[in-house]
């Protein structure tokens, strides 16, 4: 079976790097910088990822495939 093809506009950013960045460097908000969300990336650095809560929420949202980039496009492509 092949993977389902996403419909509609999809972000050119890949989901796998974002998930890995969130898992390993989430408290620094590096995954947010990767998708172009510089402002919230800086806030994550200052708050250490919302003391971990913000990182956990982002990680879950990334895994279920609902995370959006700065243009509002959903990250759907794993590789």
C-alpha cells in the first residue's frame, strides 16, 4: 500500500526534520525556526519551551500532522 497523497496546499517543509528538532531541541524552539515562525521560536527560547508544556503540545501536533508553517500551510510530507 502506498501512503495517502495530501490534498490541498501543503508546506514545502518536511515533517520528519521538524519532529526530530522538536524532540531533541524543543525547549529552544528550533523546530519553530525551521518552519519560519521566528517570533514564537524566540519566545520558546526565553520560556524554555513554556517550561516543557509548549514543547509537548507542539510534539503531539507534529505527530498527528496538524502543525502549520509561517504561511499557514500544513506539514504533511515526512520525507
